[in-house]
C-alpha cells in the first residue's frame, strides 16, 4: 500500500488509498506471519526455553544488534530506572545512562516478555524526553535533540490504532517508523511521531494480542503532517491455550489467554488481608467461603478436602499451617508464587480424584542477576532470593518464612500464652539440558509447633498440650519438546507428612461433656509417585492430551483416647462413663490414574474438549470412569460462553481415616455429576461482566463425624457433641454474578453477588441425625456447614499518587446454619438434681448475618538499591461482632430451669496490622 502526503491548506494531508471519515485507512494484516503467533504463552520463562518454544536454535537466536535481542521483560508500575535495571538483567545488554536524566516520579509498565529490546526501550522511554543510541554492543540513553524553532519541522505522523473487529482504540501499541525507535499509543489509541524526515517511510504497528499491521509507504512532505488510521486484527489464540473450563480465575503475574483477568500481584498485595496470605485472598472470589480464622477453601458448598491443591504440578496433601486451628495460614508464601489458577467449575480430565475444584499454584521464575525480597509483619518474617544461572540456561529460587502468632493473639485480646509458630522453606533449581529439554528440582519443608500448659487455681481446669506437624516434599520435573507440535512432562516425587498430638484436658462441670480427656495421636503418611503428560497438536484445529500417574501410599496410625463423662443412669442416679478409643494401623495402597482428551476447533469461534479419565485405588477397591465435556464459544470479540458437563470421583485418602472416631475401614469413592454454564462479556468502557450457573449432585457420600456446637476445640473428636452423619446424597447449586473494572487509572472497583444452596440428605429421627447402622426411615435435606444463601463482596481501590494505594473491601453473607440445644434439670432417685442436655434438629437455625469492612493503605518508597513497600491494614473497620456459633448454658428463667443463649465463638474484632517489603 502506498500513501502520498501533501498539503490541502487545512493542515491535513491529501493522499491516495482508501479513506474513512477523511482519514487514510491502513492495510489489512500482512502476509508474513508475525513472530508472536509462533510463541506459546509462557510468561517469565528463561530465555533458552523461549528459544525452544519459538523453534530457534541457540546459535540462530544470537542477535546482530543488542537492540534485536529478546527483552524477556515484565514490569508493572515501576520507576524508569527500575525498568531499565530489570531490562539490563533480563536481556543481558549493556545499558549506559545517567540517573540524573531519568524522571524520578514517572512510573512505567512494560509487558515485554516476547518483544525485542528495541521495542521494550521505546515503551519505557515514551514521554520521558529520552531516546537511545547504540555504540557497538552498548546502548546509551540520551536526551532527545531539541527542535530548531527557526525552521519548520521536517514532518509529523499522527494517527489512531483501532481494533479491526470492534473499532475500539488499542492502547500501548508500539508505532515504529522504518524499524527505528517507536512511540506507544495512548488510551484513545492516538499516537504522534515527531521529526520524521521528509520522503517515503515504512510504518509498522505491533501490540500484544493483535496481528502486526502497518503501511508500507507513507510520503511525508517537509513541514507537513500525515494522519493515518491503523486497524489491527486480533491474533488467534493457540488451541492449547484456549480456556474452556467455566469458573476459572487467574491471579498474580500470568493470565491464560482467553480468560478475563481477575487479580494481579499488585492488586492482591493491595487487598486488605491478614498474614499476607494468598489463601485468604482467594476468599475474595465468588463461590469461595471460609471463616475469618481458617484459610481452608470451601468451593461452591464442598469441603476443603474436595479441592485439589497443587504447587508446580505436585499435589499438596496438607496445604495449611496451624491445622489444629482450622488451618489458619496457607503453606506457601505469597512472594514465592508467580501465578495461581482456581477452577471452581468443571475441570478437565488431567485433574482427578476431587469433586469441587482445583487450586493450581506456580512458583516464580527468574532470569538475570540475583534479586532479593524481604518482608516483616506482625505475623511473619519472610525472605526470598532468586536469579539466573549460566547466562539464562538455569534459574534458582529459595523462599523462607517464619510465622509467629503471639502478637496477633494479644491484639485480639486472647490469652497471650497461646503462641503457635510455623515455618516453611521452598526452593527450586532449573536447568536447560538442551534446547528441547529442561529439568527442575523442587523441595518444600514446612512445620508447625504449638504447646499450652496451664492449671487453674481451683484445680478444676487443667490443660497440657503439645502438637506438631511436619510436611516434606521433593520432586523432579522433566519438560521436553521433541517436536514443535509435541510437548511432554514427566514428574517423579516423594514425601511424608507427620502429625503428633499429646495432651490432657480436665474441665469439670460441663453438662453432657467429658470431665477429662486424654489423647496420644501419632500419624505418618508417606508417598511416592510418577506422572507423565503428553500433548500433541495434530493440527491447528485438533489437539490430543494423554497422561497417566501411579502413586505408592503408606498410612501409619497410632491413636489412643480416653474420656470420663458423668451421666445419669435410667434410674436417675449419677454415674461416670469411661470411653476408650485405641487404633494401631499400618496401611499400604496404590493409586492409578489415566486420562485421554481431544480438543478440537471445528469452526473459529467454537472449541470443544471431550475426555475420559480412569481412577483406581487398591486400599478402597475403587475402579471408576469419569467422562467430561467442556466447550468455549466466542460469541463476539467481547463475549465468550463456557460450559462443562462431567462426572467426578474422589476416593478416600489412605491418610484420611477418622481413627479418633473409631474408623478403621475405608469407604468407596464419592461421585459428583456437575454441569456449569458461564458467560463473560467486556463492555466498551473497560467494565467486565461475568455470570455463571452451576449445579452439582453428589452421591455415595461416606459417613463423617461433626461437632454440633461448631466451636474450636483441642480434641473435638472426643467431645460430647460429637455425632456421626451419613448423608448419602448431596446437592449444590447457585448463580454467581461479577462486575469489575480493573484497568489502569486512579479508581478500580469490583462487585459480586452469589445466590447459592448447599445441602445433604440425612437420615433423621426427631430432627437428629441417625448413624448408618440404625435404620432410620425419615430423610431431610440439611444445609452444609458453610451454606451461604446470599453473598455480596464490594471492593474499591484509589491511587491518590503514583506511590500510594488505598483499598476498601466490604463483605456480607447470610448467617451460617447452626444447631440449638436445651438444658433441663432432672432429679435423680436419691433426690440429687443434675442438668442434662438435648440437641434440637440439626442445623435448623441460622447465625446472624456476617458483614465487615476492611481497609488497606500501601506506600512505595524508592530507597537505595531497591524499593520498599509499606502497608497498614485495618481489619473489621467498624468492629462488627460476627459469630461462628451460639453458646447455650443452663439457667433459671423466672424461677424455672431453662436455657440461656449467649454469643459463642466470635470471629475477629477490629484488628490493625502493618508490615513492609524491601526488594533489591
């Protein structure tokens, strides 16, 4: 295409070529296939892996000029100097500049993992008055020459970059003249290139997610202005990267193509939260429920054990710290993670042995020189260091965290003698063995310790308690790409999880509860396994996925529990009942999984994946098949429909026997049939809408044990409110609606509403659950523990300056279900009176509605050699008293024996916290 510019007396050019609204319209996509379309979506990987995925050998990847090499840079809202330093490390180029020339208050973003150093520098230096020059292998940052006002400018090119399908402006597109330094388009898609020499020039425009386009010949007369409009066609998402599972949320650095962004690392760190814990941040997502104390994820009514938690492909069997406190902290430090994906809807056959969801965590990757991040808050001390090896052929990372909850416990007004501690250490080293092979070694160590020794002055209460948990994992991952269309991954792993609880509780005078409890509990769970995944791109429209894994499991149980409980005999006489539970088991088993799936794109807007999975376990004698179907339909450039239909099985883990309740035999696998349908739409003003409907029907649920009082207890398995339920069937259904605007600007906001139902069908007698061995004919649908009929979450973020961020978050949900109980005064045969307790219908009442408002303020400081981030949190800003349970006590009401109801376990009050992070 050729455009000749000329003056028409109005400052506009007259040219040849098609016009639209008085503007010259750029040509369509060029015939040359852009390099970006040959790249897989692999953010922040070392440069050697990028070469492999591009199909370029190491020898051919060497650039003739330092400007033509890959930038491998991803920075977000950093100073210009920090961006240049990171580019120097990631690209391995020599950058020379004076810090005095750089604007100190300007922050830039550059998602430049897959562009050249030239393009990255153009984006970083836009609007700085600086440019770059090369001298041999060195790149110098210099000021732009001042224009000579005595002479007219030699020429100016202005224009707009628009999306070809919608006409929306494309911001941050790079506009280059004759392959020289370029300028980015702004939010309106507008760009301006000054001092373009007169004559014929070549104009190219590139943008992430679009096909490169431009004008081959633009004629610019001296002193005149030429205006062009360039329309960019959207780049097709590679078939393996299309997101087909509904209910999927992506967090931190990387976002899968085809999926609406949910939360970035900066947004997570700006959210109000306790303990800088990623698991707590997940509770801000629709469909996820949990209490203030626990970080365990309850997804769409399912229990936390129904969610598969993985780190770099490995299943974490105990992913929480402080497990005796309902899992108060996640096992992985937020700073060590580079990407997270939570799937709450239907997931593919490569994930198995879970009913409700998949929580997939990926650690950060590193290139270039070493970087270190340290952090300190009232709950933990953290340190992370990472860097590249051998010029990009290898990378390493190590992250360590030490947690201490004593100060937090004091702030909430609890006993300052309670001071649980925890630690975790994660490390990995990766190495590029060859252009097509990469080996990565991982280790994870984590542990908890808690002790409490107390004797009351009246000698009626005594506690002696020591608990400890240790989790150790080690795994190797070999990633291979023997052919441009074939990817393979093999993982081998081994590990062990140990649990130790020893204690004595003496507490007299509680009707219906034991006076004394004594427990010795030692458990060991060890495991080893091998997994292989193979992915073959048969064509651009067909993909085959096949895989298998095998695991060898060992569960060793040693449990002894003794209780002494006062009770009344049938004759009304007081007596003492001694109950003992003793279990000593040593179980071994093997689990096998295999899966096959085909993904096809029959027409451009439609992608369908059908698969079949097999799961077997020797210790439960399970042999199950699970067919699944997933689909995504691009209704338009802004709208995507996703749906799933499938069957899911979950076997009882060899380490999941409730031996403390006398359970010694394993139950068959539970089954869930689930259907989900979601729609995602992006409005023209940057607002994203997302809505999902889901229904899950559960069958063959195994019996389980619960505590009706719902309090946190030291030995819940031996308390007097312990009961067994045998649900058999279960159901969960709901609607989730999300609207958010998270684009750059001073204000960001989001809101979601969830209408949900989660119930189990129980055998009952007079409203009370019947154990499975008692033939009760009546059945009733009973809500699950965290059944929340209505949930609302509102968030608003404001950036008053480049270095400040203020976020408010408000949450509301309906009260959780609870069980009432009543006391009565009974006179025995000897005339002695005693209080007795009886429970009402199970979960037939509701706690008061829950709501709270949180505030976080963050401030970035530029310090020597790095950046410091300081944050202040105010949890539960208006000090709402939220209840986790009611507490009932025997009392005389108007002279008659009765029951008084009081606040039971209260959740966290207003709680100020603070901390800092220093990166250098």
